[in-house]
C-alpha cells in the first residue's frame, strides 16, 4: 500500500515536491512512515541522504535563507512539533524559475514534508510557541561553504506571514541579519548552481 501522496512542482517550480504521508489513526494515537526510499524513488525523488538534522526554535525565530555554495544539498524537511512557514528560493543556473520562491506552512497536524532538490536557498519562520524542525540532507555540512540570502530581499518578494506572530519580534542570528540580496550575491560572483 502506498504511504505517501506527492504534489510535484508546487508553485510551478520544477523539482520541488510536497509530500503528504498516510496517517494511521486510532484511539491510541497515530502511526506514519516519514521516509520510505522505495516510494520516494517511485516518485522520482531518489536521493541518498547522508545526515539527519534537527533544530528547536522559539516563536518568531527566522532561520535563513541558507545554502552551501560548492556542496549543494537536497533536503527533505518536516516539522515534528509546532508550525513554521518554510521557504525555498530557486538558485539553479538556467532554471526558468531562477530567483522565484515557494513557501508553505509545515506543521504537526498535516505532517507534510517538502522535498527540495540541490540548488535552492532554504529558510523558515516559526509560527507556534516553538517548533521542532527536522531535515535529511544529501551532503554533509561544510562550515566554510555556507552561503546566505537576505530573508527580506525586496526583489524576491517573499510574503512571510508576519501577521501570524502577533506582537512577537523577529529573532535572527547575526549572520542572517547581514545576508546579501540576490543582486548583491550575483555582483559578488555567484552565478547559481
């Protein structure tokens, strides 16, 4: 029995996929498969994941937009507890959607996951009191290879749901406060993946 439903190319961006697992629920709770390589392969999402990462963040934390320059990673992202607005930006050289973004709310109710191929910047904004965020990656973290993109780049026009934060102020790392815009990134020599 197939355990996942897959929406390919959400937002018209080739390669992205929103994955909805089948939840088996009864009076005791629920069970679901969060990763099944055979089903992913059957959907054309065949990648070898080499590392699992997890973070816990408070409400209004915005992480991103991050990528690795020389060692790009495909990712399978999921929120296990709470909710977050997840965003990716296409940075693939020659892509018809280069510079376009896609965003969706990931939460512990629908339990959807987002498959992100190599060549995207990624970030998220925590909407609940806290969120436990997990992602599988296809390459290891290379600390000297980190890249970033400004979360509020006006040319990207990302519509972060800031109104959902109420009176909470955004919490960003020092690095994320100074990430360049796409125009600045291009001027520095970055031409995409």
